[in-house]
C-alpha cells in the first residue's frame, strides 16, 4: 500500500471514527422523533447517512491536503478544532438537552467551517469545495436546532 493511500485512509477514518463514537454515545438519548419539528425537518433515518457522507468528504478533503504536503499548523488547528466542536454539539443537544446553547454552539461550528474552507482554499480549491456540503448541512442543522428549541420550550 502506497504512502498516499495510507494518508487518505487515515484522513478518512479519523472523522468517521469521531462521528461513530459520538453516535454511540448519544444513541440512547436521541429524542428527535418525539420533538415538535419545523417544516423541512427530514426523517431521523437521513441523519446517519448524511453525517457518514459528510465525515467521509471531510476526511477526503483533509487527505488531499495531507497527501500533497499542504498541511500547516493553522490548517491542522482549524480542522481539529471544528471536528471537536462538531463532536460536542450532539452531546449538548441530545444528552444535555441544552437546545439554546446547542444553537449557539452550532453557529460557532458554522463560523469554524467557513474559516476551514477559506484556509483549505488557500492551499487547494478542490479540498475547499469538498467542504461545501458540510457547510450547507450544518447551516440547515442550525435552522432545525433553533426551530426545535422554539417549538419545544
């Protein structure tokens, strides 16, 4: 197996692993189906599919940078910071039921994703573009988060 292949595999496995661990932690606490939801709220079955695709794209995007020796400290910092913020959101929303705090937290995540896209774009446009679905989905999740908070308080 080539070094480039190993780099891509590692880059893809890390976000998938983070997402999987968080999914296991919150699995017994997810109350999405019992909540009042806004228009456009997708079925709960869509979330694990979407997040798997997004984590894969996130890792692929990082792998492009890493395999081309384009990773800098700033890129590493923003990438892992947003991944950590991403991992903590479902804990705030589902386990702690801090829905308003979770909304503020997800807005922070949106900002961090925008910064990450900008930093990636400076090094490799394709790597940045692969993050656009993540930004769109997280912005949509922000809408769901605030609407669920308002409809269930």
